[in-house]
């Protein structure tokens, strides 16, 4: 048996932290994760990402750095080891782990290859599909023009596709299913003496919103929680919020249509829960489960109908975008009190926990805090505040993401957001930072009015009370906390010392 625990990273894309049964959502059907949290591990009900889109968030949780430390604020600036930017996968590989990676990237530069980060970068072959007894399925991205409807219609930018047809097959064998089946093949056949790191960054529930049965119909539409509402004329919200509301053209949707979109998103989460259960069964069958540290978390959330919006933004920080699932099972022998924890935690704490579990000295300074004391029940407190950041400065053209396929495409799925990010006509893409405590959320905006939300009185963040006379002492306190965090985390000094 290896002297270090196996590291299993089940990493869905765009899963909101409130779509879990065990955190109190009556419409969420997630029995495997519910059981995992209550019997074998811990679920952190107040976990937050450090950027509300894919690449910056992944660069953050794989390094333990906040995005501002090295400017990881776009989809096109990834972790570069030659620039001294750490990557947990590379560090694990260099410390004796066999690293298997199956799924999306959004982490390392595409032009550099991936041999430094993993031993296997899985992609299914025709032989794999034949062995699995299924054919590749186009999944939620196929037949785009058919499901979107006419360009002038109110479904064109909704990302809503609905039910995927699977025929007589057990499931639609899209990319996520292929990666899950490949991971199962690997763990069941692994006979090496190295500890494993299995990294499974799946694509769902990232929109388009589409899923096959039985998950399409698994959500009881009558149990869906109330949606957050778009404030009248967008009052108190930033320009990109208003611009998306105009560009996506969904304000006329009926509640029944929103319920269908939301239930489809929930169904995608239920399918992931099922896939997670199959992976855990595979680890148990292979005798790897007990010695494994299992992490489940998403990179960020999704509007999924809140505020009459879909998808996400790069510089707004509503809980539906920034609060994410984070579940953790430590290896056998590690002190554990299973259940739900309410402490404020950040995704950068994942990296710190791996280093704590493995005893690896990463050789650089990071800002994560190990979750092991929380898991052991030694404390109920972890952080007094959590932080998230995004956006860009005026004139910061390299951060406009003009390379995106939707940037110059007036009819692309992402074009309502991308055309706002690639202009300086208004502060649509302006830099901003969130400081969130248990009871309040403060957002500092570089070019627009700041935001303050009383989360006890207004949990859906529908009313910006930044100008309320009675809230000015809270504004001052949170602004001071944000300043202290900014100074504490502004940079990292290399641990290597140069000769003079």
C-alpha cells in the first residue's frame, strides 16, 4: 500500500452550491452525495470560489493563489510552470503520484502539452466505446441551430435545450460519460505501487441545459425554491448585469418555462450525483476507497434562471455564482466527524488540505488553510470572510478575451456577454472584488457603485443597500477587511534567494 493517500478529484463545472439535497434544497435529487456527506465525509455548506468563471477559478484552486496574485483573471491565461506558477497536479506527479486526468482543461496552456502534469491524459478510443457497448453521443452541444430556434426568438440565448434523446441506450454517452467510464476502467485495473491522483474535471452542469432520462424528469418542479428577481430597471446592480438582461432577452419567460430550465439544470446535477456514486463503487471494488482522500467541488455556479439570467458573468458575485459544493472524505485513520459544516471556506483550501494530507512541502507560499481541523471536529470556525474577484481595467486589452469564438460572432451562444466584455464603452467588464461574511456581502467596484447586501434580510441579494445611512458602519468595516486582505495577499516572494 502506498505511504501517501490516493487523491480523487471529482470536479464538475458550474454546479451551484445550493443544488444539493443535504443542504436543504427540497428539489435536489442527490442521494449519493447526501449519503457520502453524512456517513463518510464532510460537506461544507458555505464554500466559495475565488473567481466566477472556469479558468481563473481552476488556476486558483490548483495553486492556492487568489487570481490577483499573478493576474489569472481570464479564460486565456493559465498556469505556466516556466513563470514560476505552481500547479498541484505537477507537484503531485513530481512527488511520486501516478496522475490520471480525464476531462476538460481550462488549467494549463494548450500549446505546452500535458506530460508535465499527468501520466495519462485520457481520451476514449473506438475500442473503448466497443467495450462499453455504447456509441459516442453529441450531448448537449449538438444540433445547435435546431434547439435554439430563430435568432429573433426568446430562446436563442437561453442555453435551454431540454431532454436529450437516448433511444434504447442506457444513457447518452457524451464526453462526461466517456470520462467516467474511462476512470472506472482505470481504477479497476490499476496494479501499480504509486499513490494515485485521479482528476476528473467533467463538463456538466455547464450549459446548454440538457439531460437525458431518467434525470430529465427526476426533479419535482413544484419543489423548486423561489427564484431571485431582477430589480426594477436593474437598480443597484452593475452595468454587465443590466446588459446581460437586455441581451439574453428572457424577461418575458413564464414561470413554467423557467421551471423547466431550472429542473433540467437540477437533472444535470442529479446525473452527476449518479456518476459520482458509480465512481465510488468502482473505488470500493478496486480496494482503493478506504485509502483515498475524495474531493468533490465545482469551479463556480450558474444563474440558472435567477434574476431572469442564465450562464454566469466574470465580475458579479451573487451566491448562485460563487457558492459551490465542496465535499471531502479523508483517508481511513484521519480524524473525522461526518456531516455538514457551516464554516466559511474557500476553494484554495483544497490545495492546502492536499499538502497537509500528503506531507508534501510545495516550495512556495500559498493562501489556503487546511480543512482537516474542521473535518476532525476540532473547531467550527475557519475564516471570518471569503473573497472572490474578477473583471479588468479599462484598456486591458489582453483581458478582453477577443480570442473567444463568440467575441466576434453576433449570434454565438455567449455573444450577449462577450460583446460586453470586449468594449470599454461602459464599465461592463470592470474590475471588482467581493468580501463576504456570514451575514453581509460587500463588493468593491473599480468604476461603478459598490454593492452591499444584508444576507439575513435579503438572502437572494435583490436589494443593494450600499447607500443606506444605517449601513455605513458595516460598509466601512467590510471595506477595511477587504483592504487588509488585499495587502496580505498582494504577492508572493519566491522561496529561492538570489546571490548579490
